[in-house]
C-alpha cells in the first residue's frame, strides 16, 4: 500500500460561478472619490488666480477668505450658474473656463471608467457603470459643490438657489464624453442598446455631428482670435488705462481669456447672419456695426467701430454652408446606403441638426447678463441664430448629398445608353 501524500499547503479557490455578478455598489466608493477630486481640481483653477490677485494687491482691505469666497462664486459661474453681486446678476458663463472644467472632470471620469471596467470585466461593466459609476461620480461632485456653496455665504458674490444642482452640468457632460460612444466596444452595453433602437446609421451620424460642432466652434474661435490680433493695439490701450500692477494684469488677462469661448460664439453668429449684441440696442452683424457706448473692458477694444458694411459682406454666410457640405461629405464617406436615397438624406440631415444643436446649447450658456439696464442681455440673438445656422448647415449638407445623387444617376444613364444602342441595332438587323 502506497503511503498517503502529505497534505498540500496551498488551497485552490473555488471557481467563480458563471452566474455570479459584481454588485454596482462596489464601484460607488471609488466613484464618489473621483467625483470629489474632480470638483476640487476644477475649484483650484479659479482659487489660485484669486489668491495671486489678493497677494498682488497689498492695498486691499479684505482678507484672503473673501478672495476664496469670490473665487468659489466664479467657480459656479463657470458651471453655467448665475451669480449675484451687490444687486447685480451675472449670468454669462465663461465658456473657455467651462471647457477647462469639463476637461478636468473628463480626465477623472475616464480614469475611473477604465479602472472599474478592468476590475469588474466586460460582462458586468454595463450594469456597474449605470448604477454605480455614473451616480457615484455625480453625487461625489455634488457633495463638494455644496461645500463650495457654503464658502460663498457672506462673501461679495453668491450663486443662485439651485446652483449646486446646476453645477452637476460639468460631471454629467464629462461622463457623457466618456460613456456616449456607441461605436466603441468598451462603451457600456446600455449605451449601445440605446443607439441600436434607432437606425443603423445613428452611431456614425452622432459622431459626425459632434465633430461638425467642434469645427463650427473652432471656426468662430479662429475668427475671434484673428480679430483680437488685428485690434491688439486698441485692446492694449484700454488695458494701460487701468494702471494695474503685474499681478492684477495677470488676473484681468485670465478673466478675459476665459471669455474667449464666448467670443467664438459671437463670431459664429456674425458668420451665420443674425450677429450679436454687447448691450441692449446695439448690434454687430454683416449689415453693419453699431456697438454703442461700451464699458471700459480691454477685450471690447477688438469690436469694430460703428459702420455700415457693403452687401458683399453677406458672403460670410457661405462659411456655415461650407461646413454643412463637409458634414454631407463625411456622412456619405463613412456610410453605405445601398441606393436608399431617403435614408441617405435623412442621415445627412440628422448629422447637421446634431451639430447645430450642440452649438446652440453652448451659445445659450455663453449669453446672458453682465449687469443691469443695457448690459442685461449680451451675446447672440439666440433664436434667430439657431434658425439661421440650422438653415445654412442643413442646406449645405443636403445640397452636397443631393448633387452627389444627381451625378451618380447621370453616370448610370450614361453607362446604360451605350449598352442599349448596339442591342437595339442588332434587333433591327434581325428584323
């Protein structure tokens, strides 16, 4: 009889059941932490310049906490919330600051999503993302936002009542950029399911629409930067009238830089036709510039002087039309419709509408009040801008695709006619 083998000192863990799943609650602590850190990261962006400005102004009579309180109010303003200061409501969101906030939150959300997907595996990822990662990240961000709201109490500026809830725009947008990728295999299954309920071309059209929105905003930004560069001497002259020290100049410059994104939407509204206003009763459009009396803000030195423009200025409307043609080309290149003209035109139109909807939503955030009376409405005329941009982009996209369809049908006829000729002649000879 063989002796028994000595008992093994290692144990093999039982195999995980095929039906075992990971609870979404296991992702909540990490999601809460990531959301809180994302909020702190965005807050630092405005607090540091505020403290630098406070240190650079030795003649100030306020303490450092007032600077932090004001920065916290600006933090809410950068989240699309209105802020009240001394009876004056400010509701213009600095769009470039908002973009920085969304980018910071996006980086935290992307890292959280990658970590949790690797931890739970592809099978459970959709359920964990939907019920653990998304709510945990948003709640963590909101809890820290509530703390920042407390910092504004008794300060020089305070956000609105619903500011904490409204500040969730940033984490929701960041999660959207991470999750809403229907053609990405690593995206949660519930996202792909949503898009599969629509036409098969919807994921590609969704991506094309967002890219077109980026190009439209980029075009407006390019126009704004060129105009700023051309008018730099006028901007610098107004800045010199402030007589500020170096630290104050840096803070003022950063504040104006945060509004560069708003200038992009103003320039895009100019290209679309309706134009924009910098005060009630003023307008700057392809028809002419009538800015009126403006506050002494350096960046306003880049605005054109009062003048009537020639009719040829309306040629700038071709820029959004050209972007629409790019949308039509992109859709037609990425998708194959197998002769279904209706689906081809519908997909092109949807892509153009998605692009315009994104741009209009951003523009709506970037317009509003920066004071009272004449400064109670600053920015593009929203509804006329939305209508004009929709007409131009959609028209450009459909005209491009329509021209392609006509050319394709003409080629088909030209290839059929030579084939029909010899055949017809042979029939005649046989008779």
